């Protein structure tokens, strides 16, 4: 049986971990190595039949840990074959991991999603956006693989710059995608200090009032899913198609 991983955190050796249930109710237990580094794990078979509910349960374990500690989330579907494999990952990347824990301590991720109905209706944001060169803006935003009209790409970049100026996050991660009906979606993840969450929410309300021609949705605070070190962006194991679960979908 393999080890299914939820997240990495740092715990004093004497601190006990509360009893938690993870994917499909499997017990979650801490595996400590390399000093204070602790990985939250469950015993699961590599061919475990994940469901849509499994994604929620994975996130719930991370969120519970995030209430009390700085956490580095593992991608959904991450397995380790042995404890040694976990130890090797941590030992080989200790410096990067420690720097990341220090950088993310006391921080949270907030997310904004903006839906633009059409290019013509986006002038409100474009006019408020600070003017930057196209070469500079291209480093700020990631486009989905499907081609996006250049004018819409430019508008999304201006929007990302305006949001950065408004919210002043410590770091941000932005991507945009164009839906089949030509609507544009801009997703922003902002890293902020946890004590500024309420201020962030107030700024979001002000921003929503200034861009009435698009739908703006905010969520958070979240664990820092978008701000992990390279060593933690583990490729999840190839998953079998998720089993449908009508009872959960209806909730």
C-alpha cells in the first residue's frame, strides 16, 4: 500500500497531531523526518478509485492544517512509494523548503475571478489600468493553450496590472482563458498577509463597484496553492477517470 500525501508542514517533535479523516474516511497521520518537517499522509492503494468527493476531502485536510500552521499543499493525487522517497524529497530540497516556509509564514492566498462578457464592455477596466509596455505585461499573465484574440489578451493584461495596483499583493499569479462563447475569464491568485484579509475584502467591494461591466468573484483565504517552490510542484500520478457520485453532486 502506498502513501497518499496531503501537505507538508513543520511541527515541533513533541507536538501531537489531532485525529483527522482524509480521502474516503482514511485516517490521516503525520510522518516526521529531517527535523521538524512533517508530511500528512494516508495509506491508499495506487489504483484507489477517486471520486469528485475525494478532491473536497483532500482540500479539507489541507485547510484544517492551514488553520494552525504554515502549509505547503501537495497536488491532488500525489503518491509516494515509501517513506524513504519522502525523506529524499525533503532532504534534497531542505534549503528551498525552509526559505518557502519563512516566505509564506503568516500569509494567505486570496482569489479573484473576473468574467468579461465582451471586449466592448471592458473599457472601464482598461481606462483604469496603469499603462505598461506590452513586453512587461506579457510576463505578468499566463494564457491558456487555446489562442486568445490579441486585443482580449491585452485587455486581460491591463486588468491584471490594475488589480495589482489596487490590491498590492506580495506576489500574484494570473491566467486568462477564453470560453467557447467568446467570454473572457481572468483568474488572479494574490498572496497577502493573513492580517490583511479583511482589508482585502473591503478593497474587493470597492473594485466591484468600479468595474460594473464584469462579474467579479472573490474567495479565500486559502492555503498558498499557487506560491509553492519548484520541489513541491510534484506531478500527480496519472489518475483513473473520477467515478461519478450522484449523491455528492446533488448536494
